[in-house]
C-alpha cells in the first residue's frame, strides 16, 4: 500500500493512465541493480529513486574524482575522494527516503556476478567497458534476469533491453548481447572516456532513457526494447532504431551453446 506521503510524492505518475496506483505499487515492490555509479548510473539512480523503485542497488568500487563531476550528477564537489556508492547512497536517501539503497563497493567479476544479480528483479548496465558488458549479459542469462544495457561514445550512444533467458512467441530464445555484438572490438580501437572525452549531457540523456525503460519494464506499458537497439547521434540530434534477432550460432543460447557458466570470464 502507498502511504499518504507517497500518494502525494508520486501524484504525477498515478494520474497517468498507463501507470496509475497499480503501476506505482509495482515500482515500490521492484528491486533494480545498477552496474556503475558513473555517467550513466548517476542519472539512472536518481530517476529511479525519484520514481519510487522500492530497492536500488549499485555496484561500483571506484571513488569520486574531480573529472567525474562534469557528467556524474549524483556526486558533488564535497564527495571527491569518497566511494561512489556511498556518495550515491546519500543522494538517493536525500531525494527519496522511501527507497532502500544497497551499496556494493566491489568490482563485478565471475565469482560474485550471479549472487549479486540474482537478488534483484532487473539489472541496468552502465559500465564503460566491453569486458563487464559481456559478463553482465551472460550472468543475467544464467540468473534469469532482464537486462537494460547502454553505452556512450563521444557524441553518440545506444540502448537496448535483453531478455535472452526468455523465449518468443515461436518458442525461440530472445537475442543476447552476443547476437548484437558477437565479438568485442580489438584492443585499442575504442578509446577510453579519459582519452576521447564524452559529452556530459549525453550521459544524462542515455541514463534517463535507461531509467524510463526500466520503469516501462516494471510497470508494463508500451513496447519493450527487446530486439531493438536505439542509437542516438547527438551531433545531429537524431534517433534511429535497429532491429536485431537471435543468432542461432551465438555461443550463449544458440542452437549449440558452448558457454555454460561464467568460467570464461576473469575471476
């Protein structure tokens, strides 16, 4: 049940026909794990907290640095030197005391991924490297959890939802992250954020889109991004959607899968 305070706090959601009281109650009952409390994770955590997601978790072992503040809006100047998850926890609690926040100040790896992910209803990956993205995607498959994953470039970004553990109407598994990106790019071909730079407001845009997709997944309105990749070109302010399907040759849920656990990932 929503309290009187919550009814007033979420009034603008509740009057939405596609959300209403039941949708807001579903958000209160939901648990979401966010991988990374940085450029994407920062707006995700703030908007999901504001939306009334009942339990939020964040996985990040990094500390706040001055260069983060150009885009990681959940942190402030006095937070420099603090663990990002601790800074995020303080902001979330200040924004919405009805939200239970769980800080995981660890680096996600093959040893802890399944146990962390299994404790939540939905996972949002805002990590900044392909190694973690493949790990999170594989772990979500084995844990049977839906995944929303996004990535940032200098002036571009992308977003999709993955439910590779579920089957479509024809009985086939949904596509995996490996169907979309069969192999990571060769080392050195994708420069790190510190080298190439990133537009701060673009991180806010993609993070907000991730949060919106998470709310849609929990409440159940509209059309899911399963099998669709949204691409954003900030230079031209252009949005495009690419449809992709399951690759029968993919090693995770293909016709002859060869990935059966997370042992192929770094421990």
